[in-house]
């Protein structure tokens, strides 16, 4: 099994999901599992609007049933849509998701995937991104999802990338490992 990092726009994940995965390498290796970055194209605002389905298809072909994903921002939409294409993930760990609060998780939760959302009312990037017309972005990274089956962790002092700062990354890696341990294999 693999824990995949899926970054947001303008990013290969160096300062976000890749940094997070570095904190998971030792504990995951001790469990006999590995961590890896999903090599998806770097997207800008325009590419995110028009190519997210293509990215979800690429991710669904790369990953396997039982894998887990740590996704950030736009990467959360890529990951959730890959799950809807039939990959039965163990855990989707969504950090500051740039997604609609009304996203339909029915298929994902029915497949047994545990979905965790980290969100903050102080997230300015989510606030601005949600204003883009005809865009898949939304306010879930600010307010969480409406879906009662999603597990929420709220930290209102965080801006969009603060989850990956040295002072917090250990806390969120521990949170990931707690949820990972309780998710079905």
C-alpha cells in the first residue's frame, strides 16, 4: 500500500504534500508501506478549471485499492474525483480543500473510504478562489463539508499553507496516522 501526495495548483508539492510525506516516511515504512508523490501536471487557475477530470483519471490509473492520499487545495478535488472513478482508497486526508462544501461523498463513503478534512476560517486563498465564476473551487477549506460522514479538524489560525509549517506539520502528521490506523485496510 502507498500513501500518495497530491498537490494543489502552481505546485509540485515541494512545500506542501511532499513536506508532509517526509514526516510520514519512517512511520509508514515501519508499517511496511511506502509514500510517494503523484506525478501530476502543475496547473494554474485556468488549467485547474478545464483539466481536473483529466488529472483525476491519471491519478486513478496510478493508484490502487487500499492506497491513501494526502491532498492539498485543488489536489483534494483531483483525489475525490479519482475515488469516484472506482479506486477504493483507505483514507483521503484533505488539507484546505478548494472544493464545494456540498460535494457529494456518497460513493466514496459507501466504498468504505475514511475522509478527513482540515479547514480554517482564516484561509484567504480559499475565500478568493471560491469567487471564481464557473470554477470547481469552493469554500470547504474554510468551512468544511456539509457531508456528516466526513471527519473535520478545524484550526482557525491557519492560512492556506500553514498546515505544512514546521510548528504544525508534526501535529497534522500525527492526526493522519491516527485516522490511518483506524481506517480499514
